[in-house]
């Protein structure tokens, strides 16, 4: 046990007061920078994160090139973890596995042997069972790394060195894409076609002022490993590449197979990127069980090495494109891949770059690598020429050299003084083997000397000319395009993702395709309770309601219909008939389904028909006509159509057939007025057609307000029913006394008009 400190002894611990806010800021900033720089964001130059770069470097050190044998992944992971990447072995193995998956990476960097997972989402085998080596793409990224092409830095334990960035002869960032979440920022870059990227880079070398629109003549858009179809417009893709932010809608590729006798089935052969096939099939099956896909009968997964999802329609009369549109709406057969080109610019600064900026930085890096490799080669040539120069002097004076070596005590100093040799030259002469003294060796040395001298002049010329440097970079890019393009490598290089415009279908048709069509009867109670009973019912007398409540209205509909509800406040609400509560019990109050104000009540409800027109009239006699297509609401809050202020309220909402040309109104004062919808002689007297407003005055009242209104064809006469159910008709001549202009008071109703004051 330690000795306890007495009360008089000084405290050995020094307590320092610090500002908590400042301390937290410093520590969180350090954490954020570590995450951004060393984990989440890729470098724009080689397109790799540190863990991927370390895996590539370790595999190079293990000599796992494409022409060599495989090594256990456990050995690779151990090498990476022990020397370069002080993190968990599973995270390193996960990164290694992804680089080998052809459905995850457009141009795999790792050639895997064994179970590396599949597109169904199954896990790979343990690292002790799998083997790996590099691919040709990986060797292109590493090309020149031993020739001082890039800087090296000490590893985490300072026992070794690792590259800061790879030489990157392959446009890896855009070709393979990247994704990651840092602190306060994220990156998401889709894969692209390497041949297209090389073509765009070559064009940019020739035309440095070219913009993104010109580059897009080469880079059409993303090229996902799993194929698919991008259904965005060219303008949308252009904007994404110009700003570095956006997204791409990717759809599955499908074809319709004829089964004979008019039957057919849809076969999906490509699915969107990063969608797990097994989960996709499971989702479709769940929707089938939930009866959300009425056009689909069955789904089968007949995939082997290639994807083959079979979708069986309900009947041969189903429209295949409509079936697929409903699946695109509800499943991951259509997904959106975000674009956020947030990368480490020049390896130091996080920045969102455009397509042009990414290609420019890669080209600048390739030029820097070329210059560094050229200088490294120049240094090696100068060293070799120095030695060869000493050899030539030795061959010219071979007898004297042999004599000096045999007789002098310090032959090195004597030779240096005799022929003005450098220390390196003298040491090389002394280390020569006897068999190198043959005459043929002198010819070979002279030939090598002349060849290196010529190469030195070429490198010096290259380093002195910016144009030659760009020309050489272009030649290197052409070589990469040749190696990984569709001409020499059609399986890897061909474009897999294509582009198309999304089919233009009526939203109503798509909505119907996602709901099973069944007949129902919609019931609305006086207190605003809604329900949908199965089938079209004619006898409603058996319906039960809560105490004090009763039937307000009921009408037939289909589950695919949309129901419009008009309130006394002039608002319209839209509810899908399939969303109405079932017929068991009393239903649900409308205020649970939509956000309806407490001081409003349901005026009427009906099946939505966008082709119709509605007449809206308030209690005080104001009204107008509105196209029914304009009143449908897409939110719970509804749509305000008629502007009314208390104590006024919307009193009449009826459909107006195109043939109807007159309107009859009756007020609380039992005065009736008949006038045409539009009077060619008096333009101001027509009832306006508008999408929202108060409307114009239709009938004037001294006391009370509107009681009822009815539209009709004047030539057919005006009809009404009395309380006994008898029908009365008044011809145009009979109505002469009540026909007038809009906004007048009218006259007392004719004899035989119902005492209720309504047309029935």
C-alpha cells in the first residue's frame, strides 16, 4: 500500500484550471479532423481512404501481384493491422472484401478466391478461409511507387513508412466511387466508366478551359456495377456534375417475356446499385400479402450467377409498364443514389468539387508523379553514367589499372589521382570481376553508356517542357484507357448503366395499380363519422349509429377512388377510399383522418371526378364555379377553395353537367330566382369560373339566406319533388315570371312547390 500524505505535506498533484468550452472545442476538433482526414473522406488523387491505401500497400509488399499466387486474407489483414492500420481486424477485412466484390466495386482492386459474399447480402467466409491478390487496376494505382513518385510518412508506431497517396495511374475516385460519413460532412460518389473518364481527361488536357457541358459529351453519367437505367434528365445530371451535389434515380432493367397464348411475364435482369436482391424479393412478397400490388400474381427468384427475378401478372390484360410503375413506386426496384463529391482536395482540404475540378486535380497529380519519377530516373542514370565512365577509363588503361592494383598499397587513391576519378568510380573499378575484363564487355558498356546518355537528354528535355509533360501524361492515360476500355477488355470496360426518360403515366392509373379494386359503399354520419362497407348496398336501413347520430349520406365507390369532402368552411379534403375505416363498428371521426377545424361540419362528400365542374354557393348567396380537378388536396390540411367568414358558410356544393345552362335558387324567404349561367347580352352577369375566392352574388336577400339551388337545362324545364314523391315540371314559358338577371331577389315560389323549400 502507498504511504498516506499527512495534512502538512504538500500536494504532489498539480491541478490546473482550464476553460471547459475551449477544451471541448479543441478535443472535438481534433476528433473531427482525425475522422475526416484518416477515415471517412477519400483523397481526390487516388480515390482511396487510408484503410484501402494501406491494404494496397501491404499487398504490394507481400508481392501479391496479378501474375503471382494468392495469399490468405488473414495474412494480409495481419500485415495491415500490425504495420499500418491500428484498428480492428474485422473492419480491415470488411474493406478488403468490398474491394473484391464485383457488384460493389465497378473495377475491383482485389482478386478474391473463395466466398466473398453475394448480392443477396450473405456474409463472406472468415478471413482464414479466403485468399486474395491484386488486380491489374490495383497495379496501375501503384505504378511507380518505388520511383519516388509520392511522399511517404512514418507509420503509427514509427517503425516503418507508408505512402501518403498512391501514384494513381487509374481514375479511381470517379471510376469506383466512394461513400463515407465524417463529422459534420459526408461523401457519396457513384461509380463511372473508366474509358469515358480517360476520354474526358484527354479532352481537358487539350482544352483546359472546357466546362462541364463539354466534358459530359464523354462522361454521360454514372456507370453502376449492377447496371440499371438512370431516368434523370440531362439537365438534372449536368447540374449535379457542375455543383458536385445532386442525385440519380436508378431503375431496374426488365424485359417482357412472351409465354404464348397471350400470356407473358416480366423478367428483371438488373437491379439498382447497393440493393440486396434477397431483401428486394422479400419486400415484394410482403406487399403481395398485404394486397398492395393488385396487378401482380407472384414473384420468383430464378437467379443463378446472373440476376433473374420473374414477376407474374394477375391477368394477361394487365399493362406491363403500369405493373412496373407500381413496383417502382413501392419497392427498391427504383432507388436514388445521392451525389456529394466531398473529397480531400490535394490530400488536405475537404471540399465539394465539380466533375471538372476532380479531373483537373487528378491530372495535376499525374503530372507531379511524372515529374518526380523522371527526376528519380535522371538521378539513377547519372549515377550509372558515373560508374560507366569509370569503367571506360579502366578499359582504356586496363594494363595500368591491373599493375596499380597489384603493386600499390592504396590503389584507390592512386587511380583517383592518376585519372581524376571519383570515389564511386574508383570503388566500382576495384569491385569489377575478372570475367568483366573481356573485350565484349567493353562494347556492351559503351552501348549502355550511349543509350543512357540519350535517355538522359530526353528526360532533361521532358523536365524543361510543360507541353511535353502533358503530352506524356496524355500518353499514359491513353494506355490506361486501352487496358481497361471496352476494346481490349469488353467484359470489364463496356458501359453497364444506360439512360432513358421515365415513362409518362397518369398518376391516377399508377394509384389504381397499387390498390386492389373492390366495390364499397361510403357512409357519412351527421356527426362526421366515416366508414366504408364492402359491396354496393341498396338497403341502408340496417346501419347502426352512435346514440344521437344518424345517416347523413351514402354513395357507392371503388377502393381505387378518391373521396372529396367539402366542409361548411369552404375547405376540401381528399381521402383515398382504401384508407377509409372498415364497416365494422361506427367507423372513425373525420377529424382523426384529416385536420378539420372544430367549427366546421361536413357539407357533402362524393367520388372525385377531375373532368367535372362544381358549383359552390354560400348561405348569403355568393357563388362561383370551380373545376373539380382544382379542389383535390394532397395533404391532411386540405385545400381552401371558397372564402367565407362567419356567420356565413358554404351551403351548396353540386356538380354542374356541361349541358346545364340555367340555375334556380330558393331563399329562406321562399323567393325563387332563375337565370342563365352566362348571358351573352350582359357579360357581367355570368357566374365566374375560378379556383378560389368568394364568388359573386347570385341572389339578394332582405332577411335570411339561401335555402337550395339547382342547375338544369332550360329547354327541358325545371323539376322538383314534393313530400309525397310526386314530380312537377315547369317549362321555360312557365318560368318566365321567375327568370331574371343575377343578383336580384326573385319572386315567390310557384304553386305546388314543396313546403320544405327544397327541390327534392
